């Protein structure tokens, strides 16, 4: 497939899938301290301004880590609150990438925010605000980068910038990614008068930071400058944290002892840790990093933020970090009262049982009350409404309920009801029309009850499940660190699946040898397929009547249904015979815009080729699903691709061939449903007898039935 920019080529080059069984991973700890944040966030920068801690991070698990620019804040390093920041777009286009942010308090008392973006070259941009949470103003109205692509050396990608203020007041920046083949990290001095110009920049020789990949971070211990960084691949279990040390901010640097100091644990509880920052609290040090979610989403880009203690043996030696599920001790006294719902019994309308070639895992209702950000309750499918009932064990006073939904930056519509007997219910909080995101969602009232019922009614994005990391209940009110509320979304709640067949194309409804320009869609969305290029109806060498595609396609004149947007479920079932299987292309069906975001998982298609994107392409050959056993050429095969919002599965002749955990961000607004090609070509060159598309995931039993009932005679 066509590669469109250097970012896609390089950032996604190093991906792998690792497999580990549920019973070997202790993620199900009650009242765990890690992950520290409820949700998918990566590349964390932790800062303390005044008496409040802030974590700035990449919002993960959508469009190649291109979610909303958010900040988390806390007074006790335990109870965190999320806020979506207001950041002005570029003059030429909206901002999609908000990668690896860092923030500096300037000499003028203002806050300077920097982050990476690859939409106009891989650059670092800067913003300024009077507060640590914005609103933000551009440092350059003309969108001139603070650190531009190709600086300090031609071809050098400027991403992952972190700034370090030395004891003499000078501020140094360290940046670079894919540095193992880009010549080493870069270092330069930030002009503190403008906060937007770099001077005296140069590359640090690769020999001084062995086995690097990205995410340089500088700190000072005594007289030594400690240059920490991440090595190997961020997509798999090899990711790790390493360090070198020197006598000046520019080096030269010597490799540190004990490398890597943070890496995947033997039991895989901590998997692929890296891209960190460090919190210095008195004489203690804490490393804040991300690790992969569990079960791990394909490509390792559904990461979660953790914190653990980091210990220096002396000024130039860091001991190996022991990553934990428990996290750090309570180093800051909390004013948050007891969560009376901790480990409360919970039942639900349904829960998801993930079964794939890699995992067997259940998203149980009890995970909503365990105060563990590694686990969540998730319902069995993306249908709504769905409910969760919590039993507090006795009638108790309830004044505040805090709900942490799966995605912090998208809104959920819901109600909270209460009951003393579990039969008669009264309204506690009505958020059925809610259009404001946040985590946690905070609902206050003053009642007494034994039972609470959360009913999820709608989501901002199509295909998002009713899913909750934690729900916490309090008998008294308490202060929230900052009085912030997110801006109300102007988007209506997402359309849900109709659970119907959308597309039904069958050659048996057509005359053999007939010449046609249009074909009717017999599926529920109706419409007409227009022939584009060469598509004929003829018999193959076995006498089977079929559509013969030769550099042609069929394009539906109806818009792609809204329920297929974003993470919407689908199934495609087709009978095909491919005389010669090419390595690339050979798209059987497409319904997403490949160029809308040019980012991972925003494009979906069904293919029949021999490469690593041979079954389910998502982005130029990466994050895709291949055939484990390629269907044999020049034979009729029943091929079915399903996605239920969590797991993507490929069946060949009613047998499961491959599967993977996924989170999609399908771009359909300008897309067309195309049979026999993608929106940029990649034409199929074979026979097709029928194709059906559904807005839900067929079960293996339904697939077996479809195989039997539609089998080529």
C-alpha cells in the first residue's frame, strides 16, 4: 500500500504482538496504585505547581495516539481529575496530534506548553498561558515551530521534546525519536527571553546512549547530568528505560550501570514500560511512565500511566526500578474520604468475555468497584442501554458519586438511581442528555440508600461500549483541587447499531452475461451500486456464475451509515475466488476514507492478498491483520471479517483464521462503500459470487450457518 509520510513509515515500523495468558498476570488487585490514571494515556510529564500535581500526556488508543489534549491534576497523587485543554488550531488546519507534551514555568510567571506534531512535518510547537491548564495562546501566530523538523540536522524528526532547567537558570531541550537510525538525540538551549527559539543545538553521538529509540529526559543529581531515555520498540515488551550520565548538559555521556533500569517484568504485570518523566519530592524520586494495557490492544498503543519509586545508589548510578501494581505509598496526605463502594458487590445487565487467539479474559462487574485502573467493567456488546447495580451492603448516606468511564475525553449519557430494597428506584442524577466529557463524572445529591444503579444510555462516539474503570461513592462532600469543567460538545450522541444486514449483493439476482451499469443493493440501506471500470457477470472455469472484477469496482450511492463510524461493529461475508493472489492491494470491500486522518485505525477494509495487511488493512500495512493461513488461489472461499468493538476476527471457510484486540477510529464522513477496490484503487482481480455487510459482529454459529446456506454449489 502507498506510504504517505515519513511519520507513518517510521513511527509504525517497529510493531509486534506479544501474548501472555490472563492467569499469569496479576492485574486484578483491589485498591491498586498502578496504573495511576483511569484511561489510555502515554508519554507522561509530571509537574508540581503550588500544591497541585499535574500530568500532561498523549491521549492514547485512538487515531495513532491522537486524542484530545488533556491534563490530569491531583493534590494527593491518588485521586486524579481530567480536563480537556483549549489549544488553538493551526492557521492552515486543525490540530490532530498532541504528542508527548512538556511544560515549563517561565521566569515571567507564565506557563509554556510544548508538544510534538507531524501534520506539517514532525515539529515541536509552543503555547503560553497564565495557568497550568490554559486556555493557551500560540507562541507563533504563523505556526513557526519552536523546534522544526530537520533541526539540528537535515532529516532529523523533531519529536518527544523535554526541557530541563539547570541550577544556573539556563533551560536545555532534549528531543528526537527513531534515533537509532537518525544519528542520536539532539540537545540545545532554549532562549528564555522568547521561550520559542533554540540555540547551540547539536546531536549527541549514538555511542553515548546505547540502544536508544526515543523519549530523552534530562535531570541532575548532585554534579552529574543524568540523560534518561527509552530503548527498543514502544509497540512490544522490549520497550525499556535506560540512562547515561555526564558532567555537562551537552555531555559527553557515559552509559549508566544497571541498564535497562525499567523493563517488562517476568510475570508481564508491567509490559513495555517507557517514555517517562521523574518527580522529585524532597530527597525522593518517583518515575512516571507508561505501560501497555491488559489485554493488550494491537500495536501497543492503548497505554496506561504508572508511578513507582526510583532510587539512586550515588549521583551517577540508578538502581533498577521495581515496577509494581501497588504503586507508591501515600506520600501526600489525602483529604478524600472513604470510598464506601470499594469492593461492593456488583451485578450488571451483561459483561464482555474476550476470547481470541491470544486471550481469555472477562470484564466483570466487580471490576467497577475494585478501585483499580487496570481493570474495568465492560458490557457484552455495544448495544444500549446497559446497567450496573452496586450493593453497598446496608443503607448508607450518599452525597457524591464519581464515575470514571473508559474514555475521559468523550461524553457518556447516563442516569444514576438509588434504592433501599433493590426494587423501587428513585433518580439520583439524570445525565441522560449530557454532552460534557470528564473523568471522573461527579454527581452530588443527599440521600440514603443501599443500592445504586448506573444506566448508560448513549455515547459521543459510535461503537463505544458502556464501560467503567471505577465508580466511587462517598458519604460526605470534599474539595476538588480545581473548579474546572469541560466545554460542552456540539456533537449529538452516536447512532447505535440496527443489528441488520446493510449490504446484500448476490450474483444470483443477475442474468449471466448481462451488461449492466448499475445494481440494486438488497440490504436495508438500499441504494444502487454504480459500475466503475470493468466488472462483468460470467462463469468461471468450474461453471460458477460470478462477478468478475478486472480493474473495476461497484460504488454505492448511499452514504456510509453513521453506526459504522469510529469504533462501530461490522461484519462482511463474501464468497470469492482469486486466481492469482497478489502481495498488495486486492481489496474486496472498503467503507472508510484512507486520507481523512492518515492515522492508524481510521481506515478499514477487507482484503485478499499475501502481505501483512492481507486480511484487514487499517493503515498502509501497519496495525493490520494478515491471514495466518492464506486462502488457496483459484479456489472458492467463504471469507468473513467481523469486529464487535473489541476484537477483530477473520474466518476462512467458517474456521477462525486470525484475531486481534482493536480500537478503531473509522473515518466515514467522506467515504463510499466500495466493492472490489479501496478509495485509492487497490483493485480486486478475481471472482465474487456474493457479499453481505452487517452493522454488528456475526457469531461463529451465525458464520457457520451463513457458510452452509450460501455455499457455492
